[in-house]
C-alpha cells in the first residue's frame, strides 16, 4: 500500500475521536447520506463507503438497514482496524477492504451495490482520478443505485473559496488551542491550514485537498453515465452530490 498521511495510526485515531468537532456538519451530513439510500428496510443490498475510515457512517447505515451488508473501503490500515472493531457486532454483514480508491476495490464486491456513499474522502483524488472513480462507481452500481458523496468543494470564485478555507482553519485553530484534538491531529490540522490558506494557490497533487466545484463534479457524474445528478445540500465548503443510475 503506498504511503499516505492517512495511513499513520495517530491520525486515524485522532480523526475518529475528533471528527464531529473538526467537521462542523459531521452528523448533519451523515443524516443526509442515510436518507436517500435507495433501498427498503428488508433489502439485502450491498452498501459501500469509499474512504469510510473508522466505520462511523457504515455503523449508522447497517443499523438503519438491518438486512444490508456493508463494505468500508479505505487506504488506511489503522483506520480499518478501528472500523473492524466498531463493526464487529454486525458479524458477516460488515467487511473492510484496504484499498486506494484509485485501485479496483470494486473487484472485491460479491454483488453490485445499491449505494456507494462517501464522506470527506474523494477530494483527495486529483481531477482525472475523480473522473475515473465516478465511472467505475457507475459501472459497479446496480440499476437504480446511487452514488452519494458528501465532500469538501471549491466555490466558483477564488475569494469566496479562500474565505471558506480561512473560516474552517480558524475553527481548527480554536480546537488546537483548547486542547480538544490529539497532538497528531493538531499537526495534521496545521498542515491543512498551510496547504489551503497560506499556499492556497499552489498546484494540488493527488493526496492533497483537490477541491473542485460542485458543477465540475456533477459534470463528471453525467459524463460517467449517471442519468439524474443533483446537489441536494450545500453550505460553505461542503456539499452533497448525488448521481442516480437509471
Ligand atoms: C477525513 S477522513 C474521513 C473518514 C470518514 N469518511 C469519516 O467521515 O469519518 C478521510 C479518509 O479518506 C481516506 N483516504 C484518503 N485518500 C484515500 C485514497 N486515495 N484511497 C482510499 N482512502 C483514502 C483516509 O484514509 C481517511 O480515512
């Protein structure tokens, strides 16, 4: 597995502990991802969480859909160790797959998923990688399936984008100053500010925060084949982007 800052164990544990403080809409976005999952309560569907980290969203999905099976895909073995522990009560209904999103994780699925969800992860892929991922999601989904991505996005104009990044960085600084995040997480948050505020105009590489606008990403969805695409929710630098497979 290639090295990536998310593969450090202190970062996985730090995000697991602090996510709902760091991300201003953490629970709200999880709620928004749960609602449009296109399955009935008794559907034995497969659900996939891309960049699902420590399994917090998958836990909620498997509670909400008691017959569904879930696969958490993530590059970070330490995050997946925490996910495995969190999801152990679901027995064989829950599985973790250690894979980059850029690699063919879909070949590890035993049936076509009804929904592929993701939160705060796909923005780490560069534009070409996102387009490839969305195409592979489209091909992998069963008919009627949904791709639901709640992620960080870029505003259309630079000044608004920078203001959004500054606001979030200020929240991160308050958390660090009040000792509410682990030292490993505090270091990661300072690096986030350096990348997205101090050097916000520097070119982004895969693995950075490759923020793109909602319109650009919905264009990628359409190009991938999704028949209905929309953005049901947007606030500051976060959005839910949805694509339905006919
Ligand atoms: C901000 S965390 C979000 C975790 C989880 N989705 C949540 O909301 O709690 C980003 C996650 O994306 C994963 N990730 C980042 N780049 C990835 C990649 N290229 N392939 C797979 N996972 C990746 C990280 O390991 C990390 O678990």
